[in-house]
C-alpha cells in the first residue's frame, strides 16, 4: 500500500482539508505522514496564530515562528495515525521545494486540496498542483475543496480511463493500491469514437461507419479483457466498460457519474504524448471540470 504520504499546506483551512484524508490513508497503511509548508517571501503577513505577535520589538516579521507554530499545532491535531506526523518548513520556490522534499523522503503519495491561501479564484487546479503534476512521477490525490470540513470516507468505486497505451496503464498499480486499502471496486474504462465529428472545418457532420465502430469496440473489449484478466490473476477483480463518444473528457466524467464512482484514477499523459504540456489535455479537463477527487500520475516515459 502506502509507506510515505505527503501533504503540502499553505496555512489555509482549505489546504488543511487534505489532512484528514491523508491521515485516514496513513492509518490504514501504517505510513509516515509528512506535513509540509514552504515559506513564501511574497506573503504580506504571517500565518495567523492566536497568542503570537506578528512582529517583534524591533519590527521584524515573526513569520518563521508563526509557520513553525502552525505546523506543530496542526500535527498535534492529527489523530489516529500510526506515526506522529513529521513537519517540515521549507524556503524557496514553492513547487520546486515541494518536489525536492518529495524525492528526499521517498513519498509514494501526495494528498492536497488544490485551492488554498494563494487564491486561485477561477482555476480549480492551482499553479502549485499543476507544477507538481508536471514534474513528479508520484501519484497525487487531488481533492475538491468543500465549504466545511467533512469526515473523509473510504473510496468505494474507482474508475480508471485508459487509452490503450502503456503510459496510461502506469496508473493501474496506484489505483489497485487505493482499492486494496479501501476495499473499492475498479472499473476499467475505454472511450471510442462514436459520435459525429468535423473534417477540416467541413460543417457537414459524419458518423463513423458501423464496421469501424464495431472494430473499435471489439479491439477495446479485447484490450480491457486482457487487463482485467491480469488484475484478476493478481487478486484484483475489475469491471470493464466501453463508451462511444466524441469528447473523451466529458464522456469519462459522465461515465464516472453514471456508474456511481467516487474517484477517478488516471495518467496525465497517454497516446498523444503530451511531453511538456498538461493544459488542454483530457486529464486536465477531467481535473478541472469534474466534481470527484482525482488520483493523477505523470507517467514515466522511456525517453524521459
């Protein structure tokens, strides 16, 4: 399962919503839990800590004291974990320092809400989370912020979109680990073309020939059946599903909702490569556009 879980914190109640979910997973795996804050020189005031002054007698900022006190108090408030949470206060470029720390401790899961102190008012996927998704080959559990903190519940149904590539399949071991931890069922999903599309701007819609759709479906069934058999051989039964649609991101979100899934597990790169850009990809649309938590992984490419 999991051995080292990391939670980036920015001092906001929103970012802290990830702690309960991470603590639940750490408890069930006897994993080490790391709470990490990176000091930002652009913050106008220290994190608010009751009873601590903001400046000292010589008008110097007490940001360091506030941030350390914040981490200690936050760690003390975490209940039920096998190990006492480890705290770390870092300095430097936020995403770079978080990525470096993640590598240093050998984290095998990051858990974070993706809207916090830095105020991504229009983007659910904030710049730090996006930068980490681009740079790390570590699964990230991205949680939607909620108006009020709620008790995290085990995941019961994980849907895994696949595009037929080895890159996309790299999410499978992590989806299985989450399913094993929570006793969740897994559905392997493949989207095939089946709706009208435009050719070179031609306003005349066309529908794929019936034989082409049938061939796509047959190929998808063979592919998913092979993966399901491999998972079953490892003791991990999985369902399979095929959807015909023009827009894969929308189809994946609709399939997850229609099947009652409560987690989408996906790789951020697949058949199209997406060697440097995450924005505009199917994965990005799912992360930005959906209401469900996402277990996301930037897969390792043979060429780097």
